[in-house]
C-alpha cells in the first residue's frame, strides 16, 4: 500500500526539478544565441548598410576589415572577392579567390564555387582564355549549368558561332530549348558564308536555322539574298514573301530587294503593287520611301507623290509628315515656301532624335538596326521598323 502511495507522489515531488531543468536549458540556449550575436563584428553590419546605400567602396572597406578578423571564413572571402569584381577591382578579386582556393577546407562544392567566381574575375579582367579554361573544367560538377551559360556568352562575344551552337545544345532542356538562339547562330554562319560567296555553305546554314526555328525571318532574308545572287529570281521572291507568314513586321527590311527581284524578272509594276499592298495592309511598315522612289521611276513625279500622300494619310506620323512636306512644298505659294522649309527642317531634326529602332527587351535605342542587342545581348528584339521614342 505504502509503495503505491509513493508511486503516485513521486511525480509530484519531481515536478519542480523538471521545471528547474527546463528553465536552466532555456537560459543556456538564450545565452548561446546572445553570445553568437555578439560575435558578429560591427563592421559586417556597416558593410551591409553601405551596400543598401549603394556605397560599394565603403562596403568593401568595412567587409575587408571583418575578413581580416576572420581570415578563415569561406563565405566572407567569397563575397568580398565578388564585391571587388563588381567595383572593377579585378586584381584584388583574383587574389582573394586564388587565396581561397589554397585553403585546406575549400574542397568539393566549395572549390567549384570559388573556381566559378575566379573564372568570372578573369572574364571581367579581359582574360577570356583563362576564364574559358576554368568554365570548361566545371562541366561535370554542380556548377555545370552556370558555367555553360557564361561560356555561351563568351562564344557569342567572340563570334565563335560553332561553339555557341554546341553550348546552346548542351544547355537545352524542356523548359528552355535555346532553339531561337541556335537559329540566329546559324544565320550568322550563313551570312558569313554568303559574304564569301560560299553559297552551298550558306544554304546549309539557312536550312539548319529554319530547322531550329521555322519562324526565323532572318533565315528567309538570307535565303532570298542567296537566290538573288545566283539568279534564281522567283525563288528569291518566294523566300522574301514567305516572311509575311513568319512575321510581317520584317517585310520592310526586304522591300527594296523584293522589288529588285521582280524588276530583274521584267515585272517591276507587279513588284510595286506587292509593296503598295503590304503598306496598305500593314500601315506600320516603313515602306513609303522605297514605294515613292520606285513609283517615281515607273510613273513620274505626280503619280509617285500621290501614292506617297495616300499612304501618309493612312498612317500619319513624323516620317510621313516630313515626306508630305517635301512632296507638297513645290506646289505651295511662294509666300509659304520659306515657312514650309523651316517646318520641314524642324521635323527633320526631331526625326533624328525621336524616330529610331528600339530593343523591346531593354529599350536600348539606335539609329542602326541590330539582330543582337548590344545592350542586353538578346536576339531579334529590335523593332524592325523605326518608331517614335
């Protein structure tokens, strides 16, 4: 009986002991947290604050002081090296990451990460060959995808389109196939072959471009140029007009070449009719100048002017107004001519400032059309027709 009573009373007596142990454990954990918090150097928070304020120089100095206190810290050394690279201090970044490579704890995934950063340092410093060797050495590890993406950028920058195609194919997967870029790389090879009059190679590359991307308008432009240079005029016309189904906005880029093909076949009026039809169907196309010039050759100034005026009225804009003033000025009363000349000059100056090609991705503006945006490195993002910006 007494044993049973003690069995019931024992937990009650031990309750304060359990409570005291729990309280002590909590106190120990809290002290550990506070101790760790106090070990974070103040310079780390100062560096973070400087980064928030975009003062990278002060951030680098503060973080360097913290790194001096904890020279074995992998993360601090890695981050400081990246910060040096961002500031353009490539020598410091290279030295920092090379020293980190020599650390005994930098093995496995850590070593791959440091090598990747070192490769980027070399690339930033213009030592592209060294960077390429490092990234090629990372092909079989966890950094393979990141390394291949950088290599793809390097090969595009170096215009090594064969290697760019190989790297893009390695990077291709279900979510991102890179077929759009691969088609452009083949177009670059086709354009180079065409420039050297190597028509067979140019054709092969065009076919590969269209196999990669059936909607590649540039491939059909090059194909049309190949056919035209070889005297296959109807085939050239077929290639140029196929662009309408791919992306009609690019028709303005082949307008004059398309007319020349019809003209060489002895069908200049048919060529002019095709261009005029495009301009009326797709008013955004920049075709007024070529239509006016070809119409002037075929029908004289009055008919050409009337055609241009009709197209301008269909879609009035700065380019159209400039053209319209030029067409109407000869018919004006002499007392208005000087003012009309002045207005046309003002519109012309505004045209140079406000009408240009623009990248749809990064909004970079240029008076020259690019297939590959020099600002964001995206392909086929430039508006094929100049627009008011």
